[in-house]
């Protein structure tokens, strides 16, 4: 762009001026209002061929082809802020050439007006190459498609021609076939071996020698292979194939490459044609025909004598007639045809063979066959037409009759609902009636039905057996009969009965098979259903509870079921076919003989009961006669008849008793209710109703307003479940007077355990109820107390048992009253002493251990009083018992907790001072060990000191763990994974004679715990278990999820209800004596021998679990073993933290300044010396005050290293807080042998707090100092 093309007064255009001058691509600016070019660069002028003035006189539309203008204007409407990539456009150069460009534009203000700056990139060549590539790809795709089409066409041609290609490697005899050859040979690629011998095995044995002769001639180079031979396919079919091949050279050597074609059908067609030609020749010898000739020059025809006879013209020899006269013999409708074919033959030499009708001289219309061909002279000119003439009227009539017969047969067959079919003598099916096509919903065949069409409709499982039977029938020429399934149009296969008869002509030659296919599917289903019904009927008769038998008209047994065998005590083998009166002669003199004969004679069923003496049994019999037999149902009713007699006796007895007896039906339970069947005399006396007034009515007529609906509902529930029930109800007499009844309702069942009746025994308890009501009022007052109130007579039998007694002991009043109080709650020797004391003194107070209904025990505080009657004589003992079990347990746990807390406080104080001493001892001993490396006689003394100091440190660690004063590092932990990692350590630690089993619960919850302390606790418990099994045994570690409910936690005040992860460690050891169970968690308590244990293992575990918010429970029995259960609180945090894997590092120091605050002189001196040995600058302070003064005086202090517990009023955290105010960002490291709760909250260090536990070694000190100085959060 020329310098003058931009207005330098507009600074916003300056940047674009610079871009215009350096851009290698065409650029311009155009007005958004007028679309006129406002500026163009030099590259645009050169590329487009327009002068600058020409450019500036044009608009951007002028460089676009006219057909692109609508798209251009549409794109201009979309101009937005920022870069706009407008895509590829066509531009027209000054020369008229069209180029392709990519447009990138950006809006701007140019010379005070809205404009667009445009960068143009010519992509014409790139697009041309892309187009060429696309065209080349399309051409390549078209070539590939053509190749594929040719390959497909070749395959189709091979398939249509029934042809395939093959190649035989001469040296290796390996033979390769194309796909269609496998179809021709009826085999598969997998079944074919691929060698010449495999192919040669298919050649018909009679053709093998000839084929080998041709093969050897080809290999000798005499000629190419061209031979026809037979093959025997895998399915046994014989086919004729035509082989052609030549010798070719391949990469694998010489090969014979050729084709094979199945020409079976062509050979058969040629054979049939040859046969037809022979037959035609024979027919010509016996049929009427003659010759004729026409001289074309004279137009005269010469007829032979036979031709004359056919025309009905008498002649003793050949005669001449004109062509016109000869043509006039033809029926009018055929004359034009005759003239046409004759002229074509005469003029062009085209022969003809026509079947036409002529009208003889006698006026008869007959069919003739006229054949003609041209006769030529020596020059080849056609000079005559000659031929033969035959009377074919009889053949035509016969053909018509055959056609009509076949049509009539097919019409008849098509009219039948069943399938009719025919087959050739060789068994090839050639026709099926329309019923077949309708059945399979196929289009009727245009030609004869093919055998494979028929076979395609058969069920796959039926094809092979059907073919075997059909081939056997064809070979033996015996009638064909079978059943198989044919597929219907809907896909269902239905059974058909298929038959065929061979048809012979008068010469006994088989000419046809005529067959039918009858749908018997429904019949077979009906037969199967009938058979199933018969089977089920037989099964029913065998399973019924009655005896069943059938007799024919001659009184012979024809069927006997299982129950009949049982009742008659005879097997069916003995009875079937035998006469009933001969097998059971005693029955002749019973009612059975008479009733059976009456039923058979009258045809009316008979029901009766009779006694059969040989079996000492009564039978209930029903006999049903039919036309051919007598069906007999019978059952043994001996017991029923005895029961009836007993019932009559019972009714007499019941009528004499005072209790009401009422019998009802078993149902309905809903309205109107079961009907009353029987009431005794007592019912009439108490209710005022006469027996006939209530029989047939429901007992509900006795109910009234005060009858308890709840009690009625309870009775109904029992009756619905066929259960007996006892109840108390208010009923009403006929006069309306209410009275109380105690009812015992019992179900009466039959032999099938089905309820048939209900029997109610009812006692009048009105007077007793009135007395109970008075007593209840008095007892209600006693039920309000929280203490158990029990009143016993002097024989210790309970007479009163209040509601609190039921709550405390578990027995209801109904269960307790009448029982011996000593037997029920058993107070042991104390009970006997208390009973003597209360009778002697009148009162007794004390505690006693009682038993509850659930066999658990309780401690009761008892206040007993002797009750006297009106004469002052002892009549009863009233006991007021208070359950103090929970109170005693809480007091005991509180005492133990206070004792453990006191021990913990003492332990913590000792541990603080002890750890200070151990820090100095361990540190100096470690230093001596290093310095005495060269003095072997002194080095063991220093090493022993280190070991002793370390054991002391372990001891204080265990004490702090018990006291719950150790600083824990809890993290989200997967307990199963932790135990799996610990398993190898445990197995190495335990003896070889101890079997360890780890049983991990599925879906175990996560817990928030110090994993290293948990691992140590499990190890301690396993070591205790090991020590309890000196001769070996089993240790089982089980994990599971569990929930501790309120009932459990109320008994253990150190735990809250909730979800916990439980770890149970069980052993099969000696167990712990009961008297030691309350002391096992106390420090230094042990049952082991001297020197075998410190007594701190369980204490440490106890303290760790409690400090972690968990719960520990120990169960043990002497001789059985011990189980310790650890309950760890579940956490809902799902982020499992990986355990740190510290690696040993070398002792390293630094040059920073450290302020050491330590109240113990020995420790302070030791620390100062160690830090200076590491290269640090050290400032010493004995307490918080001195430390703050040092902070004021010393400007450069990098780290405050302070003890947590210090005298003088300011402890370590308080000092740290003051120091942070003076020196914000000052790094801080605590050290302590006992922290109390100064920097530990719920067993965990406050966030960002770093602590070095005493005692520590030089390496521990160096690493802690270096770690804090390097940390970003150590403030």
C-alpha cells in the first residue's frame, strides 16, 4: 500500500499501515457502508492485476463472480467484533481468471468511518490438488468396485454354469478348489483333505481307470485335459462332471489348472432328446405320412399316394396338383400361415415344420404335420420345395385327452382340503396340489414341483428318516406310509400322515406314484391329551383316599387301586381277572352281594354299609353301574362306627354335667356365624333358652353390650388358625341378665386334620369375677410402685405378683401365681435364712441374688414383712424387692474408673520426670557408644546402657498409653488391609505350634485410628494369647461391622451407641480365673511368673482403645480360652490415608539459630551440646520468661525448641503463643515426656504442631530439627 493511501492523522490506522507494508498476502480495507475499497497493499495490486486507482474505484462486489453475490451479502450481515474467518471464496482477477481464496477480516475505524480490514490467502492450487486427490480417490474406488463386480460376476457365472475352478500342484499333489466345487461334490472345505487322492476318491469306480489314462496323457504333454466322468457325492448322489485343464507354470512349479462343470442335467436332457428322436422315428414308420415336392418353375405339387390318402383323394399312385389347389385344402385360418412359410422356404431356403388343420375331400377336419425344405440345383439356386406330410389327428386327440385328464385330476386334487402329490416312478416328486401351496403360503409352481422344494418344507429332524422310508418304498415298489412334520406358513411344524400308492399300466409297468398328506397334528395332540388324561385319571384313582375297583359283567376284577389293595389285604396281581365271589366267598352272604346285583340289574347306583367278618371291618360302599362294568368306591368306617357309639355314650354323660357344652359347625366365621348343632342340659338351665330355640342359630345370640369385642377378636384369630383357645366373656341369659363364662373352645378334626366342628366347654365364673374385681382394685394400688411386691403364703406359694415384679423378673402374674417363690427366683441360702428371720422377728432387710425368667441374675434389696390374720396368726409374707443390680455395677465401674484414673495421673507424672532422665541417659550412652568403638572392653558397657535406657523408654511409653496421655497420629484406616499387612509379622512372632487364622468380614467400614498403635495392640494381644498356650493351639482374628445399641451402652458408661468396627482376637488357651477378670487391665497386674511379663500389655491396649474413643471387652473361661473384642468407632471419611514409609537418613545439621527452652538442667545441657555438635547456633533459656527476654534481645532466631511442661507459670504452648506475637512466622518444635492436654486434643496433636517425644536419640533430634526448619507450616 502506498504511503499516501492511509491517513496519518488517524493514529488508530497506524498499526494497519505497518501490517500492510510487511504482509506477504494481499490486504485491503473497505467501507462497511458503501463496500468501496478504501486501501489496498502492493501485493493485492500485483496479484489481482488491477491498478491501484482501479481498485479504489471498485467495491468488493466487483471482484466476485455474479453468482456469488447473494452469499457475499449474506456473509456481510454476519460481521462481528474481533477476527472473522469467512471461509473460502471465489475472486475474479483483472484477466478474468477465477481464483479461490481464504478470507480473514477484522472490523476497524478507517478515516473516520466504519470499515473492515481483510487478509487474503490464495488457496487455488491447494484446492485444485485436493480436488485432484478426491477425483483420483473416486476413480480408484470405481476401479475397485469394478474389480469386485467382475469377481462377483465370475462367481455368479460359475454358480449359474454349475462350474468351479481348481489347480493341482504336480509335485506336491496339493489340490485347491474354488468355493462352488465343494457344492458340486456335496462336501465342505473343512471336510476336504486338499490332495489329489482326496479328489480321486469321489470318482465313480467304473470311471477311475479312464480318468487316470487322460491324466497321464496330459502330464506327458500329449494334450490338454478334456474328459467327462461320474462322481459319487458325499450324500450318495451320482453326478456327471466335465473336466478341462492345461499345464501351467506357477511360483511353486508346474501345475495343472482347470475347471470342473456339473453337466448332469445336460446329459440327462440329451438322453431324453435322443430317446424322443428314436421314438419319433419309430412313430413315423407306423403312422400315416407321405412325401411331397413342388416344382417352383411350374408351381405344380407332386403328392405321394399316402399324402393323397390323408387328403381324402383317391389315387393309385403319386399325383400332381397345383400349389393353389394344395393350399386350398388347409382350413381357412391356416392358409396364410402355409403361404408365408412356403414362400420363406422357396425364397430364402428356410425349412419349416408346422402342425395345421386341413379339410379333406370328404369334408373332415383333421390335424396334419407338414415339413418342408428347399431343394437346390448344382449352382445352389432354389428350384423346388420338398417335404413330408403326416396325419397326426389321432396323436392330437390323445394329447388333448391326456391334457384334459391331467387337468381334471389337478382340478379334483386342488379342490380337496388335503395335500395331494405325485411322483415319477423313480421317486422324484413332480406335483403338489394347491392345498400344499396354501398351507406353506407359497406361489404355485409354474413348472413341475422339484423334490428339493418338497424337502425344504420338512422338519429338519424328520428329513433323514422320511428319505429312508421313501427310498425303501421306491426300491421295493411297496405302498408308502409314514408321519412327519411339515412347516406351515406361520413357521409352525405340524404332523402329517403321508401315504403314496404305486400306479401300474396294463403292462405292469410302474408309471406314477399318487400320494396324499393328511394333517393329523390336532389328532396327535388329542391322542397325547387323551393319553395324558388317562395317565392323570389313573394317577388320581391311585392317589384317592377311597378304595376303588371295577368289575365286568362276569364279576371279574378289571382294576384295583392302591387303597383297595390295602383295604382288601390282597394285591391287584391276585385279583385282576378273577371273579369277586370266588375270591371273597364270605361276601355272598352280606349286603354287598345283593346291592351289587341290584345296581348291575337296574343301572342305578347303590350306597350302603356292610360288615365283612373275615376282615373284621365295616365298609361304606357306593357302586356305580355302566353298560359294561360296575365301578365301586369304598372306605373302612370301622373306627367311625365305633366313634359314633362312643359319641352316643358321651352325649348321655354330657347331659348330666353342670358345665355348659356347646357344639357348632366349623364355619362361617363371618356373619351370620357358625350354627349351633348341640347344647346340653346345663346350657338350658343357665341361659333360660330351650334347646330347640337355639339349635340352628349362632352363639352370638348370647352376646350383649358388655361382651368384650377384643376378646371376641382374639377368639376369632385362634379359630381362623384352627387353634384351641381359652377366654372369659360376658354372655346374657334369655331374660337379659349378664353372667361371666370361662370358655375352652377346641377344634374337632377329621382324618385329614381338617376342622369340622368346634366344641366349647363353658363354666359360670360370675361369682369369682366379682371377687377378683374387688382384689383388682386393691392390687392396682400396688402396681403403681416401682418395686416388686410379692405376697406368698406360709408354704412359699405366690398369691400376689404386681406389675413391677413382672417387669423385674420377667414372669407374668398368670405365670407366677401359684408357683413356689423359692423355686421361681431362688435366693439360695440367703432365702432360707431370711424366711426364718422374718417369721421370728416379723421383718427382715438385706440383699439377695435372684434369677430372672431369662436365667440372668439380679441383686435385690429386700424388705420382708410378716402378715397376720384377724386372730393375729401368721398368714402370709409380703416382700418388697428393689432391683439394685445396675446401681451396684455402676458403682463398681466408677470405683474402677477412679482407680485407673488415679493410676494414670500418677503414671503421667512419673513418666514426665523419668523421660527427662532417660533422654540424658540415652543420649549420653549413645554418644559413648560412638566414642568407644575403638575400646572393645568398654563398648559393651555403653551398649548395655543404651539397651537399658531404651527398655525404660518402652516402659514409660506403655505407661503413657495406659494413662491415655500419649500423642496419637490417627488417620482414616482400612482395618482389613492393616491386619493383612501385619499377618506376616504375627506369624514370624508366634510359635510354630500355634495356628493363626485371619477371618476378614466383607464390606468392613473405615475407622479413624492410629494404625501403628493398633498394630502394636493386636501384636500385644496375640503375644498374650501365645503365652496362654504353652503347648500350642489356635489364635483367630476376626473383623466385622457391628452396632452397639442403647441397651448395651447403658450397661457400659464409657461408650456411646453407634456403628463400630469390631476386631475379635480369640485363643484356645488356659483362660482367666473369674476373680482376676476385674484386674486384667490394671498396670503391672499379671498372672505370669516372675520375669515373664511386665503386666503392661493389656493396660497399654486398654488405654489406647479408650483414648481412640473405642471400647474393649474381654471374655474368658477357664479351660476354654479367651476372647478380646476391640470396638473402633466407624468414620464416614472415605479418603484412606497411606501410611508413611520413613527411610533412614544420615544425621545432618545446619547453621541456623535455635532457642532451646528446658527447665531440666541435665536435659538442657545435653540438648545444647548435641545441637552445637550439629553446627547450630544455640541460645539457652530455663523457662518461659527467659525465653521471651532472649527473643527481645536476639534479632535472629530461626527455631523455638521448647519443653511442653515447665514450672514458673508459663508452659510450652503459652510461651509459643507469646513468641508468635513477637516473631510472627517463628518456627516451633515441642518436646515432652508427658504432654497432658497442652497440645493434644482427644489423643491427637493440634494441626500444624510438631512434637519430639522424650526420650530421643541424636538422630531423632537432628531429623526433627531439620524437618521443622524445612517445613512451611511449623509455626
